[in-house]
C-alpha cells in the first residue's frame, strides 16, 4: 500500500525528530501498542462515525492502553493523527518509526518462526548464530508455527533464511517432480 506508506512517512519522521533525548525504543514500543489498537476493526468503525469527535476516540484509545503509559510526544502524535483522520495509517507509522530507530541504532528486527517454543538460552544461541549470518545485530521475536514441522524460518527485512523441514520437503517435491 504505497499510499498509506506515503501518508505515514511524515508522521514517523516528525516523531523521530521530536523524540530527541527520549529512548527511541521506548517510543517504538508505545507506537506498536497504538498500532495494534488502531488495527482493530471495531475501533476504526467507531472512529469513522461522523458523530464521534476525535477527542472521544483519543479517550477510548488511551483508556484501552492502561498498561502502556504514553509519552507526551506519542500523545501529541495520536491527537494529530486523529485530528487529521489518519487513524488507519497508525500501524504503518509505527512500522516506519521502528525502521528509522533501527537504522539509527544499527539493529534489525528479526522474526524467528519455529515449530516449537524456543526458551531463553536457546534463543540467545540462535540469535548469536543469526547475527553472524546476517552480519548485524538483531532484535528477535519468536512466532510458533507448528506447520513448519521442525527447524526454523527467519525473516530479517526482505531476507529469508528457511531451514525448516517443511521447506526441505518442498525442495524434495520439486526435485522429484522435475
């Protein structure tokens, strides 16, 4: 969705500049939480109602995030996004902001798909190996995907490393049917 990315970019860049001395990862986590809430269909329906004021939508969103305390910069961003009717762009704003923070810190986000849960020590070993393989620091999150049967599939930006049993079975299938 190029249009949504075009809309989100100025918001993400403005927050990045306004963050200043604030911990950028902390703001990224707050934006991710906002992005998840903004992605809810029911909230978008409520916000799209012309009878609902942006202040009411702001109150609903902040009320649902009682666990996360929003910084003043993120609160201002949320108000601006709501005033401009850009609630649907909030998940993309969060993604672009995280990309800016990653570029500044030299860290990349990695999603590790595994057939089984990975505990802390195993994850540390896997991340260490992946950092050597991808030649950069990684911020890894694990997603359990039983369909892989075994092994892992790692996605870092637009790079994919698939060592899963499912991928190997697919390779064998292609080789046998060729």
